[in-house]
């Protein structure tokens, strides 16, 4: 029987110290225990999909990039590849490799950012700063190769507009060595420190069945043993690289941290391999006319699977562009996970799915 | 900037940004750029904040939140709009849900351009905000002093 008078509703967000971005949750609590979490979103909704009316398909590439400032490169890339498929053009191999390198750099900086935010959420400020310090090395490489720290604008329909020459490749390799070395030190703290372990182990467990039923994606799903990674679909240069998704069986916050940490090391390996194998050649192929047709493109972003649906009817302006981002798919699983947890863990659990609200709300 | 007498606290709110500017604001507070060397400190509580850094444009959902945050901050206060989105609406200006830059609902003192705004530009904005805050505080103090003096005189005459 429900005991009346003991449940109360606590609002969480939109402006909250642990959240870098606004999301609002109504937490129904019994004493200190969360019974239910009801999300409400829309604080960052801009309606950028509707800009197709006002911008042509080439300009939309830059709008798509600004869906999210963290995985901006992959947003632009996913959109461009969808349009390229409609045109039926094949991007040159060199462009595919370059896109892969930038994607993996993006994944590294996103995961390092998340590791820092996680450390901040469990109150380890020093670790937060260390992660962000290392992340700056990755950002420097992005700036060196594209000119932008976060928003690159190097994609276009048909390929890329900038090259990574041998000098820059060397600089990237050097930075990768440094990141690998420094991250190995921090890794010990994440995985061997007992106070970190006590905050992460056994918290917010989701089983593979729950993940599948609720449709969660990305490292969040992989931490529960679901081997879902869109890179296996083999877009860009991934089929030619040694790639195997990283998974864990535990499904708790610790496993999520473990998966993302290992993915940073994996990205380093992928970048090294891509640089070793990169072929010479053109950066883009010319595309003529306007697109006509529709296509679904799926890419693996740092937070999981994102898809782009593009529908065109032979006019410069697209008929429809739809983006479904990973956090959107992860919210139902988040709400399930929040049930039966302590209020003190809510911040940590929200952070553990690596929410990106501005993608979600577009 | 020569003689900082006060340590204002910063509040950061993400309007409807794409996250790019947000992350740069956070990066400013971390070791490489370390904006805290100018005597500022990041806080999550509007009631304790002196400088509001706002990123992203205003939409119909966050309009009330932004206004409320601004009202909750004690006087004197300074507002810095970071990124072109917060300045004018930026790339999203023509979107149906964007009302415009931050200045459509609250007074903005300092505009930091860029998409994403670079950390150096954000730090410049913060430094200007610290200066302005100092000036406003001095004016505020003078006003309070004057008021007290008048009250005292009134009491003496009483
Ligand atoms: S100014 Fe650019 S980077 Fe900053 S929030 Fe707007 S779109 Fe994103």
C-alpha cells in the first residue's frame, strides 16, 4: 500500500551545478529514494531542422555541424554522407581516411571531457582538471589540422576541404604518444582508487535485456554487454582498420567509465593505423545539380548511434532533414535507471549516460 | 585590471547553445586557460553570483529561466554574452524557436563574438566584466555611504 504523505516531488534542473546543460527532471521521492523520474525537455530547442526552408543543401552542412559543439564533426559528416548517397557519388579514399581521423579525434576529446565531468560529479576535482588538461592536446591537434577547436567546417558534400599533410600527421602522432602516456597515469586513479570505486561500482545497474528493450545506444549500451557499434557497418575507412567494439558485462557506472576509458586508447590506435595507411589522392569529388531522393545514414558518435534522414526533391532546398541523436535514445533507459536510487546519486547517474542535451533537442 | 579589489563569482547558463561555446567556457576555467587567476570563481548558485556568462540564444522555453536567474543575482551584476548565438541568435537566428540574442530578455554588458568563441576571447570578456563589476561596485558603495550619511544627519537633526 502506498503510504500517503511520504512521497514528494523534487525538481532537478534546468540550472543545476552538476549539469553543464539544462535538462529538467521531476523526481518523485520517498524519503531519500527516487521512485520515478519524469523528464521535461525543450530548453535548448532551436528547430534547426526547419532551416532547410531557408538554406540550401550545401549550407545545411554547416547548420548540421552546429547541432552539437562536441561531436560537431560527425554531425556534419553524417549529413554530408547522407546527401552523397543520394547523389550516388563515392568520396575519394583519402577523404574517407581524413574523416576517420577527425572522427576519432572528436571521440577522444568527447570521452576525455566526459571522464572529467564524471570525476567532477563524484567530487574529485583534481582528476577533472587532469582530464581536461589532457583533452587540450587533442583540441590543439584539431586546431592545427582544421583551424577550429570545436567547430571545424571541413566537410562538404563530396568530401573534405582540408588535408592533413605529413608534417601535421607527425604532430598528431606525437600528440597521441603524449596523451597515451599521460592518460595511462590517470587511468590508474579511475580504476584502482577505492573511493572512486565506491562511488561507481554497483550504481545504476542496467542489464542487457533492459538496454535492448529501452533502445539505448553507444557506450552506455556497450557497458551492459550489448555489442552495438555503428562503426561495424563499415562506413569511411573503418572496414580497413582493426576495429572491435569494447564492451563490459557489469552495466554499472564503473563499467561505463571503463568502456569509455578504453575507447580513448582504442581511438589512439585507430588514428595511428589510419595515418599509417592513408592513401594519396583527391580530397573531394565534384557534385553537380541538386539532390533527388532520400537516404538514411547511421554513424557512431561518441555517445552512440546517430542517424540522419534526408529527403530531397531536386530543388536546392531539402524537403526534410531529420536527425536522431544518441542521447534522445538513451533518455528512457536513464529514467528506468533512476528508479530506486538515492537522491545523492542522481547527478552522477545523469552524467553517466553522457547526456548531450543540445543534440537531443536540436 | 591593474588593481583588482574584488573577487566576483561567475554563473554560467546555457541558453540554447550548441554546446560549443559552453564547453569553451568550461575550458576557460580549467588549467590551460585558468580564468580563475583573475580572481573569479565559478559557482552554480545564482544568488551568490556577480557575473552571468550566457551562451546560446533565447527561446520560448528558457526565456523565463534566464530572466529569473538574472533577477536572482544580487546587485551590482554584469552580463557577458558568449558566442554569436548569445549576441544575436547566430546561425539559428532564422529558426522558428529562437527569439534572438540574450539581450532580448536581459541587459547585456559585454559581447564576446565567435562561433565557437575562443577561450582567449572569453577570457578577454571575463576580464572586462571584472573591471566593470569593480566600477559598479564602487558606485554602489558610494551610494550606500551617501545614504547612511544622510540618515545619520537626519537622526542628528532629529
Ligand atoms: S556561437 Fe556557434 S559554437 Fe557557440 S553556441 Fe552558437 S552555434 Fe554553437
